[in-house]
């Protein structure tokens, strides 16, 4: 399934130096998925290239849209695999 990046997601990716291929890696193969609402899902995965940090990708699965992305320190402590 192909996801589009929202303008907000593009902005934060640029500001936080998050590579697009990292986002698509998590979209295609998340280590953890949380269904928040029908229109909101959180996907997590470790980015080995970036000091094994946990990347969180928030999507709207109804619109195939990436809402935002960021490195989640709290989830890493909880066991982002």
C-alpha cells in the first residue's frame, strides 16, 4: 500500500533529518503497531543507521496518509523492537 506524506510530515522530516526511506521501512515492516482510532495508527521501528533509535510514524490508514514522524524516546525505553 502506498502512503503519501502530509506537508507536516515532510516539514518535520526535513527539520529532524529523518530520511524518507526510514519512514517507508517502518510503514512496510513495523516492529510495533498501535491502533488508536479508526483513522489513526502508530507504527514503530528501530533505525539502526541512527543510533538504534525508535522511529514513530503516525498514519491515517483511511487516507493512506503519513501525519507525522519523530524519534520516540519513551517508546525506546518501553521496548521498541
